[in-house]
């Protein structure tokens, strides 16, 4: 043994980190659902006596939506749908812009996470093969990283996903119930961590991928949201 660390020490440290992460995600999910419930019962009818209060509530809800959307495994898209269902087409553009902001925030956070942190996590969980892969790709640029991943991909669908990664990203963001694979925030975070998505490419992808629902609300109204 080196550094005085026993195998059990590494294992329990990894379990402790996993427990803290899961607990944090559970708390954030509870908070997100409470936020959705609060929005559902708010009175958004604009009258001369409450116009300023309603506007402040809408902007606060939009800011909350951006923050929650950036968090992995939080089904925060429901907040955006709740806002559009209650306020109709006039709010759809704001929800669209907030969705772009939340996904971009998560993607940026992913790009800022050093791979050395992930390498340490893989060691804690005894994922040695994954750790060695992360160490190998850390110093590479985007093209070199893609070439290496394509070379070592042993499963048939992985090269396809890498080559058509922007299409795969757009599909993943629009899959119903995608919070089970990380939600919009988790998907964008992993895209950032991977460093295989260019910033312009990511932005163009989400500009198109998240547009259908807000655009449908603008064109057709909110009736289909209840379906």
C-alpha cells in the first residue's frame, strides 16, 4: 500500500461522496417540485393593483428556472411548461431564452471541471479503466480526443454517437422523461465535461433543439400542453 491508504479507505470515501451527491440531488428535486407547486397556485392575473408584483414574480420564477435547469437530474423543464401553460404565448419567448441560459450555464460548468477531479473519483470507485481513459484524453484537443475515442470504441453504436454527437445531443434533450439520464442540466454538463462539443456547435444545437415547444405555444397556444 502507498500513502497509508487502505483499499477499504478508498471504498468508504467513494461511498461517502456518492451518498452526499445523491442526498443533494434528492433535496434539489424536492425543492424543484415545491417550486412547481408554488407556481401552479400563484395568481398571475394582471390587474392595475398587482401588475408590478406579477412582473416580479414572473422574473423570479424565470431566474429560478434557469438555476434549476442547470442542475443535473432536476426535472426543471416542468417549471417552464407550467409558466407557459399559465401565461400563454407572451411568456414562451422568455421561457425559451431561459432554457438556453440554463443549458449554457450547465455546459460552461462542465467545461470548467478539471478532468483530474473525475480521475480522483474514478479511483475512489475503483473504476481504473475509466480513470486511465480520462488521464489519456486530458491533454488532448477536441479533434485528438474524438479520434482517440473513435479508435478505442468497441461497441457498434458508440462511433455513431460520436460522429453524430450534435444530433444525439438534440435528441437526448427532447426525450420525454430525460431527467432519468440527467435531465437537460446533466446532459449539458456531460457535454461540457467531454470537451468534444465546440461552443458554437453546442449553442446552435440547443437553439434548434429547445425551440419546438415554445414555438408551438406561440403558434398554436397552450392547449396541447395539457395533453
